[in-house]
């Protein structure tokens, strides 16, 4: 058997390679021997096989980038996203509608045995609470119609961040069921607060006391590399029977909440009093 941990000879694409988790992921993929083609709104500092500037709010630009890169790929990495300091409609447009459209353009080009992985967030951990609404939204495949739905449901969308990340979780699990029949896997990660340039935006919106709760029980933020490594694993042959999984990468936080050891509503309530 070939080295299941290696990306030598693999051709991959990555959306969101300018900084943070995406940059760390791109660096590791290059180190592992992959031919890496990246897109982002800003140029990547990583030496890639190619880089194409793309605004994920622009479906025509997405389609043009896929055509420009061309060919078949072995893996798609979705690391791009906006924080909630941007307008809510833009957040959902990039974090879900754009990411999904980018991915859909690549699916016919993914070789058998290939895989897709997307960065969601542990802010999506309570997606079950509005699953019916999320399924209604995710069922709208056309990007223009999906954006119209967002405009007509602004109360539910709120700041856009949690909603978009929850939509990614629902979409990932749904597509896992049909893509596996095509020999393609799809997964997502749910990171906890991570020491990336985007963290300052989260601090502006949520405040450090709320973010500290989501860093329990490890007591620290993860590094970009600690989030990148699971992404690389999930798209590798080593994970070839893992699909439709939304993996918390949060230092046991989700486990603590799920088993009642971390009383999230109470902790948030206390933090908001101070």
C-alpha cells in the first residue's frame, strides 16, 4: 500500500489560503508534496502551484477561477470565511453560499477516492435547535435564490456567522450520504477559538470573557496548525471511511457541553453580567 499519510502526487485546491488556518493548511500540504492551487481575496504568502484572486461573493469569479485552474483534483479544502464584523448578508454569502458554489464546481472534477473538507465552527454545535429552518435554506441550490432567502430571513440569520456555520454542518452531513456513492468523501471541522488574525474580530463582537468560555477546558486557544492538521488528515487516504462527519477540534469543549460538565448557558449568562 502507498503511504496513506502522503500527499505526494496529489493535486489539491484550497479556498482561503491568505492567513490563519488556510495558510497553515496550505503550508502543510506543500510540505507533504501536494500540488496546491489556492484562491483568496488576498495573495497567499505560501509558494503555491498557482494562486487566483477570488471574492467568494462573486459566483462568476468562482466559476472563472475553477476554469483557470482546470483539470482534476484529489481534494478540496474550504478554509475561507468572514467574521461577524462584516454585514450579515456578506457573511452568509461567503461562508456558505460561496463555499458551496466553489465546491459544487469542483465535484465533477474530483477523482474517485477524493475528498472535501470545510472549516465550520463550534459556534454551530447547537444546529439541531433550528434544523428545519437550516434544511429549508440548504435545499436552495441556486446562489441567487439562496441569497434572496437570506434577505427575507434576516431575523433568523442574525449576524450571519453562527447561521452560516450551522448551514455548513447540515450541508456536509447531507452531501456525505450521496457523495460517498460517487467515491467522494466530505467532512467538516468545528474549531474552537484559534489564534489567527481573525480573532481580533471575534473579540470585538463577543468579548474576551465569552471567548474564554469556548476555550474551556483546555484553557487556551488552539494554534492555526492544530486546526490545519485535522483538515489534512480528513482529506487523506488515512480517513477513507470517514464521511459526513463534523469533527469538533476544540480541546474537549464539545464533550464537556454534551455531557453536562460544562454548563454553557449558565457560563454565558454569568459572562454577560460582568
